[in-house]
C-alpha cells in the first residue's frame, strides 16, 4: 500500500507502471486520476488545497486498509496533492490491484467517493471575482452512501 499527500506533481505513467510492476498474481489494475477543472461561469485561476499533516495520511491509510479488506485487494495506492494548483493539473490518483476486475473497479470507486466527501482536505477556488471554499455536494454524499 502506498499513501502520499504531497506538494509536488507526480508522473502518472511512472507511478502507474511502478504500481503494476510485480503484481503477477493480480488480474486487474485500475487507475483513476483527478484533474483540477475550470469553472463554467467564472474561470478558475487556482485551487488552494490545505490539510493537516499526519492526520490526513492516517485517514487515507485507514480508508485504503478498509478498501483492501472489503474488496480483497492485493494492493492500493492513493496520492493527493495540496498547495496551489491550476486547471489541468493532476490533483489526485487512486490505483487498485485485485485478482478480478470487479473488485479493482469497485475499490477504486469506493476510494474516490471517500476522497471526494470525507478525506480531510479543505479546498478554496480562486477566480477573478474572489475566492470561495468548496462545500460538499449532495451527489458526492449520495455516492458515498451507496457503500
């Protein structure tokens, strides 16, 4: 299992290849990468992401451990960035390895839903008209509730 909360960008191809290496007993590897997206009505200049070091890593590790047990994973990876990011930058990555694709896909969705709704990050969107903290959305809560 690999958990990283980091300021620096990551190389999606290198991380994916490194994660896949050595999992000869796994039949499926699923990866998902989240990108900072622009806002439709007021272009996003930047997104600032804050967290509490130590607490955030423990929370992500706990959720990854749950995913490993619940979906019989062989391995899991979670990377989440913090700091100031601009539209188009990679903000996070989840990877899961399982013997069967269903478990790998469901575990990845489980982790993504957790990251979107419960992971201890605080995000602020900055536009030319000001800034606003990102609030939890009902659809994100509904997605998490299915688990």
